[in-house]
C-alpha cells in the first residue's frame, strides 16, 4: 500500500514524501520593491521536509499584484532576493516550485504601475473589498476588460516570470490557474463575458491558461511545470455554469501536455475561513480520472483524511496549507501521529516574525 510517506516521481524530480506545502500568501516581502528576504528564507527552510514546497503566489508583473507586500518575480532585485531563499532551502535539503501569479481584477489602482484600473476578461467588479497598497480596505473598482491584442503580453509576463524563476534557482514553477485570479477569471463563465477567441466556448475560455502553460513549458520543460485549479469554488466571486465540463476539458488538455502535476483544490475548504463546505462535489471523484499524471489535492486535509486519500489511491499527494503554517515539521508530526500546533489566523497576512517563523518544532513543543 502506498502511504503519504512514500517517495513520488513528480515530472523530472523525485520527492521523498507526499506531504506537500500548499502555496500560502504571507505578505512579508521587503518594501519598496516586493523583494524576498532572509526572514522568508528562514520560514521556508523550517518547512524543507515537505515533499515539495509550492511557494506563495508571486506576481509576474506589477499589473499582476493585488495585495500589499506580496513578492514579485519581475525585477532583478526580486530574482536576487529569491536566490537567498532557494540557496537556503536547497542547503536544507528541500525542493521548491514557485507559484506564478497574475491577480487580474483582484487588485486596486494603487497597485497598478500607471495608476490605471486593474485588468480582467470583462469589466465586472467583484463584490467585497480589496487591500490598497497602504493596507486600507476599500470596495473593488470595476476593472478594465483586456483587449485581445493585449493577451500575448499577458502570456509574455508569465513566460518572463518563468525565466526569472529559473534564474532564481527554483526547481520548477506552478501556474496559478485557481482561486479567482486572472487565469481562473478567463476560465469561468460567471466572470468571462468576452466575444473574442478567449470567451464563449469552453475551448475559448481555456485558451489563455493553455497558452500560458505552453509558454512556461517552453522555458522549463513539461517535467518542471504544475498547474493549480479550483473547480466548484466561489472564492473571489467566481461562478461557472458547467464546472464538470470545463475542468474535464482543462485537465484533458493538461494531460496531453504531460506536465509534472495537476494541483486541484477541493471546494470544501478555500482556507479563507475556518468553515468546511459539505454541500459541494468531491473534486477528485469527478476529475481524478481525466488527468493521467500526478494528481495533487489540497483543501481541508487533516490527520485522518490525508493518509486515507493517498492509501486508497484517490490522489497521489496532498498539499497542506494552514497546518503547514503552524507546523514547520508537519511530515514528521503526521508520520508519528504527534499533536499539531494550532494556527493563529490574525498573523496570516503581513506582520513580523510572530506567527511566521516562531511556531515550535515537535521536539520543542510543549
Ligand atoms: C493564509 C493563506 C494564504 C493563501 N495563499 C495562497 C496562495 O498564495 N496561492 C494559492 O493558490 N492558494 C493560497 N491559499 C490557499 C491554500 O493554498 C489552500 O488551498 C487552502 O488553505 C486550503 O488548504 P488547507 O485546508 O490545508 O489550509 C492560501 C490560504 C491561506 C490560509
């Protein structure tokens, strides 16, 4: 029987266990310039025992930023900052894929390079509030719909981000196609109302994501590229009339491309709140069968359901978000059935070492 603690071949690399660290935005990069720093290196070094660390979402351009202090991968200073992180984690024996991110409409003029409006497939504002560059929360603005002629430029932002990630010493990249950010906004028909080749049919709505994947594979090779998706999820105002057909198509296309893994979030838990939604489909039941490569699953996993998901063969590996925030040595704790530190939600986004690099390891735990 395969367990969470067995090695796994993920594209071009072999990882020592199937307890992965999910991408987690912590908003602690150095300002000005959204530059990764030594404290971030220490945080990831503490978590180097993960089978694979998927780094926090990292904007591929200034246009792609939507929250204060999230790191970027579009300036030389950011690449130099990431080198500190990758060197330190590699020395500690870890492996890292950087999550490439463009937020699309989940932004505010204060983050935009020219003070312009955030961009999106269509000019539809999300409900709710956005963080401005100076950490105020204000209602979303109505974004500007991207011209068809601008879309090659979006693909180029991701391609360049992938190239920079390589220069920064990562082991691979994950394309962020989930959670209501730009590529997901193009995928789902509640938000994408376009009439060009990037709107309407499922094939058209998936086009931008697949063009980005192809561009990034062109930089890294297919064995070093993963893609994250969030079917059936409503976070960031997403909705889709036929999720099963859409995500089946996308995963089939990704299968054809032979990428390292598909990373699919279970809709029961987005991590944005502590509630678990039971009134949603189980994504791996619906979609696992249509992807032929490594199927990585995230969302609401714990000491009971994670081992079972791998042992029963429902998924190949599990990514943990909130539990990895609070437990730097999570694989060891799961293997030894040890207790877990509780997480402190108030220190998730921004701040200092507190709630970031001060969660105790098991040996030192009370
Ligand atoms: C503080 C926090 C930050 C997150 N940042 C990201 C992110 O940068 N990229 C992403 O794809 N998902 C992000 N997520 C979602 C998590 O990766 C994960 O899918 C979610 O927390 C559910 O998994 P969990 O139940 O193990 O926490 C974040 C979640 C939390 C709680």
